[in-house]
C-alpha cells in the first residue's frame, strides 16, 4: 500500500470512529421538552398492559382510588388478557396502546404493571397522533422502554412511578410510605411541585445542578443501547435502579454506560434502589454496588447520590422524566426538586 493511500485510510477510519462515538451519545443542544397537559378532575386515565398481564380483579384497588381522586378510568382491552407472561399477544398489546395514544379523550395512560413485553411492540406503535396531542404515560421497570423512546424520539415528558400492581388492596391498612408514594402520582399528574430527599451516604458526591431528568431501569437502558430508543444523557441528570441482578451484571451494565459515553457528560447521577441477587457460592464478585458504581464515575466531578427513593421498593416516588430538576447533594443528604 502506498503512503498516500495508507494515510487516507487512517483518516477515513478516524472519521468513522468519531462518528460512531458521536452517534452513541450525540452531544446535541438540549431543547425544551414537550410537557403534556396536567390532569384536572373529570379527565380520563386509560389502563393497559403493554408488558405483563393483570386481571380485572387485580386492577380494582388502583381503579377505585384514582376514581376517588376525581378521574375517570377507561379500562383497556388487554386488561384480563394473557399470553403466557404478557398481557395479551404482541398484536393485542400494541393495538390497545395505540388506541389509547390516539384517543383524544384519554389524557394519561397508566401501564398496569411491568414485567416484560414493551420492547416487542415499541416499533409497531405510530406516535403521530400522540405528537399532535401528547399525554402522560405512567409506569416503571419494563415501561422504561417507553420513557426512553419518548425522550430520544419525541422529547416528551413522562412519569416514572408505581403502577396498578403496587396500589394497596386496603388503603386504610396501607403503611405511610405506600400512601405517600401513591399520592405522589396524583401530585405529579396534577402539576404540583415535588421535592424528594434521601439521607446522607458516605459514597455520595456533593454538588448542586439544574438539568433535565431522565432514566429508569438500568438493564432496560442497557438493552436499548444503539437502538432508536437509546437515551441521550449529555447535560442531563440520570437516575437508575434495578432488581434481581447479580453484582457482576450490574458491573457489566455500568461498563456499558461508561463505554457508550452515557456517564461522561452528565450533570448529575442518582442511584435508586438496587435489590441484588446473592452471588452463587464460589462465584462471589467481591464488590458492593457502591464500589461498582464509584469505580465507573471516579474521573468525573458531577454530584452523585445513592439510596434515592426510586425503584423496585416501597419508597418508589413518582418522577417527571424529561423536565428540569434541581439536584442538591450536601453533607445533610440529597434532594431533588422539580422546576
């Protein structure tokens, strides 16, 4: 190979690598998010199962409580349906979600539960009517697919919160944290300001930032890397949580975030609940969740807080994805305030 051609090849390769790096987490300017209208008494919330199944009996506590808040409830066609672990076939779940997205009378859509299945239908959904009249989509866990897609493709805010399967069967017997977290859904839906706090933690890193909030379930975020639903984290506050994963899996997923550029240009990082699966005997990973995460972010200087009240746990408060928040981490603990 002659020298001229060799140098040209290097230049092309370098250009390609730069393009790949930029494509993985583009450093685009942050636009003001589209915020769906907040709900008022008399507005309708649709209930559907784009992921795991739920019976008509199981949704009753959530249905009755939200009706007591003054909202009307429209039950989707997938409630009560089941295709093994999912709430109906892919076609049924996609059609039910599509109908609710397109219906102008429905002002918010609560996904009945997580589980698995949204990634199987996300590319079947047409968001044209939703873009013309956006509405709140509510849920967490597997519903992270929708939160990420709304963020990356539609720049539209959504609500990361508990779902129908987390509403207490008897409101009068519910413990205070259950009541507080369920009521946080109503507060966010109604447009009320929120402020959540967490106790000081030795692994926290102090600082104060103001930026859009994005995130959700860590394993879902990892699996969306490189897809149309991949999130862009530059200039944002990222929150993550997970459950039922081995420590080495959490380590691998955080390496994915780091290597794909998602940790480099954050404004802040919020670590929610992590329910870790015990190591198999003889296969111990030898590191804590705190150590796994701290290792990946040690070269950055943004504020970080651990043990924040979000995730697969009772203290799972409603968060407004896509909108600006103030994250403050100091010696007294951490706080997150919606703007």
